[in-house]
C-alpha cells in the first residue's frame, strides 16, 4: 500500500520550522585565552547567511552559569562576502571558580540562536 501524498497546502507548514532553523546564526568555534586578573579574550567564529542590513548576525554574548551576561560583542555591519568570520572580545571579567562559560549568538531577524556553545576556560 502506497502512502498518501502530503497536500500542497500543508507542505509549507511542515517545512517552516526547518527553514527558520536554517536561517539562524551558527557558532562554529570559540577560543578563550586568559588575559590576567580574571579576564579573558574570546575569539568567536560565526556562520550566517547574511543578506545585507535587513538580515545579518549582529552580536554575540558570553554568559556565566547563572545566565548573567559577562560580555557582549556588537557586530556593526553585515558580513555578506566574509563567511564564516571571527571576531574577538577582550577584557571579559569572569568570576573566580567558574570553569566554563557559554556563548550565544544573535541575528537581526531570528533573534537568539537555539544552540549555544560551551567553552572550558583555561587557567
């Protein structure tokens, strides 16, 4: 017995979550380097289908274990022809005793990406 085809009107509804996920910014890599006095530099590599000023990866944040924002890097322009790309943020104060932080990324259309990146802090 052959399965019934999906009606054409339902197909866009079924694909919408997949398409929305595909448009989110993705964190490919994070490097954390100690800078002394409990401060760190983070090099974050992102990939996103930036299409111009209306849709681009516009920031990323360093989060502590309690979701407190420890640092934020604002991305001031689209990176249409530069994918993936890496941007850095130095001088991020991380409280003593925290072994790892999370990085989350944001784009101007979808907001915060679902997937975050956990990075162990070198001591």
